[in-house]
C-alpha cells in the first residue's frame, strides 16, 4: 500500500514557497487510504482538503501567475475578480487540487463531504457547508476554457480535465443544477471535459451516494469552489474565503458509511482543524 504525506498545515507562507501548483495539489492530498487492484479499473480512495481559495475556474491553470493578495489582479487576460480593497483575510486564490482518473472511471464520495467555508468578509460564521447555500442562486460565467456554473451558492464542485492546460478553445456549455435543470439529487452525472459540476456533500437528500462518470480522455478530477461577487457574474471574490471542505473521493470504489466511532474521530479532527485555523 502506498502512502502519501498527510498535509501538515494550511500555512499560506509555506504554500507560497511551492511554486508548482501540481506539487501543491499533490501535497494536499491526504493519506492514500487504500488501493485495490480490480480486474478492469483501479480502485482508490483519496482524502482531499479543498480550501475556500481553491477556485474551480483555475483548474489546471499552471500558466497563470496569481498575484500576492495585497496586489490588484485585473485583466486583460485570465484573472479572478478581487475586492477593491484589502479583506480581513487577504486570502490568495489557489489552483485547486486534483486526483488522477481515467475515462470511464466511476467517482463517488467515500463518505459525505464535511467542513465549512466563510464566503464573506470576516472569519468564521456564517459558514456554508459542502452543499452550498440553498438550491439555487449562483450563476457564474466561464473562464477561458472552463465552463460557467449554475446552481447552489458556493458548494464543493468538480471538473474533469485531460493533461492539457484548459486555457484555449471555447468553454463547454454550463450545466444547470437548479431545480429547473438537473437539480442536486441526480443519481449519475456524466460531465464533459472542462464542464464544472456540482458535487456538494456527494449524497442525495435521500442519502444515496451519487456517481460521477469521467469522460473519455479525462486524466484528472479537480476539486474546488465556484465563487463570485453575489455568487454571480465573472468568477472571483475568493480573497475572503477562509475555511475548507474535506472529502474522501472514491474511484471505482463502493462508498463506506462511517460507523459512529469513526464519525466521532472525524468530528474531533475537524475541531482540531478549526482550532488551528483560528490560531493561524
Ligand atoms: Ca470570510
Ligand atoms: Ca467570497
């Protein structure tokens, strides 16, 4: 069984020191819980931390230079919209982490995603959980080759990419996760490459684990957050997003429902996480 180093802290300075976003993404993958060799497809479970700064629209954008938080970030060219002045958090946007996949892989969360992100100026409450805030209310435009997003505000989201940098070519159509569209209780979703999709906590309102099928050509599944001013328009407003979501992503792996004891351990871990973040 292979193991990967568990991330030690969300320390911003430490993270800035690592220039290559791919390395940063890998460093934030938690313990590789298990690898099983299946006859056809490889099965694996990854523990991933998704920070409020992980802009889903920057997935795979190793070509973008993200200015430090105290500098303006404006166009022309790829940029996220920032607040006009300093935020209390002064959080710098980050390229989101990814896990490796192959076309046809079936992805499910191994346990419902947990955690909270504070999307507005100031630390802590109100926190949005991985399911976001409400059934609709966010309509964000595409950024270069990555699609827009339409659905609940600020959920855990994903996008499948191949190995290329998604900065050229037209963005695919925006999927609709409002009640008038796909909603959030779908059982199976097959997004196209570069098409942002809602994950939320990964289970339906009836506690059925939802599945996401990797499109042909996919090599990576990025996990991040869609944000914008008022959760609408051009992507941005990440510079006040403290907090994080945590998710165990299963590839070709049946989900496990945690027993009460392990849920307690998870809750303690989250308490420790919150404590660290507040002291940081
Ligand atoms: Ca905040
Ligand atoms: Ca925000």
